[in-house]
């Protein structure tokens, strides 16, 4: 019987740590029913009940792949420059050639060419 209580204690500890970390790392806007700080306090001071409450009532609901926000929100910014094929961008290629020529002119000469 002692092993069972140790196992339940370990499960409770793992659940508590998971829920505490999850509550801390969840964005404020995604928390449900209570403010994020209050969820962290509930999970912190009431390990088992708070963890279960976080999973049931506080954790963000799972979003489908179509509605899930991008992992890189800076790409979703309106007016962001969208990369194109560099071969189609003559201005880009011209600047690259100019920069390469300038770097060649400014590069130190190897000892064999200095004579």
C-alpha cells in the first residue's frame, strides 16, 4: 500500500509541475475564466485541485490547424515585405553586384599580387 501512495504522490508532483509551467507560459490573452496571475496562484497553492482546475477551466482550448496562429507572428504582420525570387528582382541583383565589387576593391591584396 505504501508504494501506491508514493506513486500517487509522484503523479501529483508531475501533474503540478506540468500545470504550473503551462500556466506560467500561457499568454495572458489565452487564459480562460480567470486572469493568468490568479491561475498561477491557484495552481501554486493548491497542487492537485488547482492543477485539475487549470486543465479543465483555465487552459486554452485546443485550436484546429486551420485556426492556429503562426509560430512566427512577425510573418503575419500587415504590410510585411514578402520575399520573392531574387532572380526576378533586378534592383536586388544590381545592389548585390555593386556590393561585391566594392568588397573586392576594399579587400587587402594577397602578397603575390603586391609586387
